[in-house]
C-alpha cells in the first residue's frame, strides 16, 4: 500500500538559526516542498533587513534543496512604509501575545492598541498569523482567546487571519463562523491529549504551547483534519530544543516532528479510512488559502514500518524509539 503526495507544505515551522538551523532545515526539505518559517528568534525577525538576513541563512542551510521558505515578520507597530517594503518578501506577519511562548517577550500587550496596524495589513493584503492564547489558566487560554479572534475577524473583515496550531473544539467552530479565519493544526494535537503529557509519567518531549487539551478537543480537531476541512492546513509547529533544555526543570515548550510528520499522518489517515483527503490537508488547502505555488515535489509513502530515531543531533523527536506503520520511500 502506497500513497503519493504532491508538494507537501508545512505551514508553521521553527527553523531557529546557526547549528540548529543547519540541522533542521534539511530535514524539513527532505519531505516538504515549502513551509512557513516562524520569526521568534532572539532578537525577533522584526525588520526587513533582519528578514533578508534570515532568508539568506535559510537558503544557505537548505543548500539548493527544492524547498520554498515562506517568510514571516514578528508583529510590532510597523509603519505603512515598512509594511509596503516587507510585503514582497513575506507570506504574513506573526502576532505573539507578549510572553505567551518561547521568545515572545516583545509581543503584543494590548490587541486594540494595534488596530491601525491591522487596518494597514488589511488594506495591503498582508495575512495576520496569530498565536492565540491569553494569559489565563493554561487549559482555558485558547478558548478565552476566541473572543479576540471574533473581534479581529469582524473589525477587519478583509484581513486574512490564520489561527495557528489550534487545539480546541471552540477554535474548530470558529472556522465556519467567520469567512476570514483559517487555521493550522499540528500532527501531535491530532494524536495526543494532556494525559499523554502529564497524565502518567511526565513527558517533556510532548510539552508545547498551546498545551494538548481534552479528548473531545482532539476529536474535533481530528474530524476536521480527516475530512480536510477546506480552511484547515497542516502546520507542524515543529519546534526543536536541545535535549538539555527539554529534560530539565523549566522544560522548554516545543515538540519536534519535522522529519516524522508525514508517516504519522499517513498512519492516522489510513486508520480512519481517510487517505484520500491527505493531499488536501497537507498541501492543496494551503495552496488555495495562501495562493502559493510551491516547487513540484513528489513524496511517496508506503505502509512499511519505520522506527523513529532516538534523536536528531541534540534534538529528541516526538515518540523517539517507537515503531510506526508508515514510512517515506522517496
Ligand atoms: O511549544 C511551542 N514552541 N509553542 C510555540 O508557540 C513556540 C515554540 C518554540 O518556538 O519553541
Ligand atoms: Zn510555533
């Protein structure tokens, strides 16, 4: 049993910089034709100069691989001139609430104070990508943030807004309520709940933000993904941290899945008789929603087992050491 995918896209990835970039960028390029690169470096990618520098670093790390990095800027109070200068180089601007996650200290403190920037982005057709969590109780952060999504979607009806890495049934419902909302979802949030993170022995390699939620949330996400909901895209949020930053007190948030997500998804869709929808979920929806045309790549998977490596350099992937039924053959 095999399945052939045309130009898979990962619409939310952390590539980092320096040695980590050199390690992880080629791993994404093995299976993907492109991806949306997150800007939460230290310092953040929040100027055109820094964006062009980062793009150069990524191109160097990719060493000619047929992988299109769709760049993002870190949201701040940009002037109209800055937005106009950035537009040809970016797929969107990523908004982090201040302190919500890794390297987000310079994020937004008050959403409505940025309305002039949202209005300019709407006018210039620049998508807004959002880490949608409040500072409330950890399990309620995304649900509480749905009010902000509602506010943005109605106040700026022509602004294309991507709810990044959704984890709740509430966020899935918003997709059908507002024309200008779409979302990414990670493979791990389709497969795990909070129980997998802390319900037994604590697993730091499944700890991420937003944290995995309840079984009914996972089920809502899974059903939307399996039918390739037309406004839902694969975005792995693959977020590498070295082992010593994960297996320690103060464990960093992030699950590393870049090299294993297509086998994980092929298995998941296969078990639910939904392989016919995998192409739309991993590529076609993103191409349509963002109007992108990635390089032509054919990736073939087959139902033959692979054992997930214990590590990639210093980074431990999700489910390290586990054998899964599907693998990439080319
Ligand atoms: O778990 C996460 N890790 N969530 C994020 O939003 C950021 C990411 C990271 O950069 O490590
Ligand atoms: Zn992320």
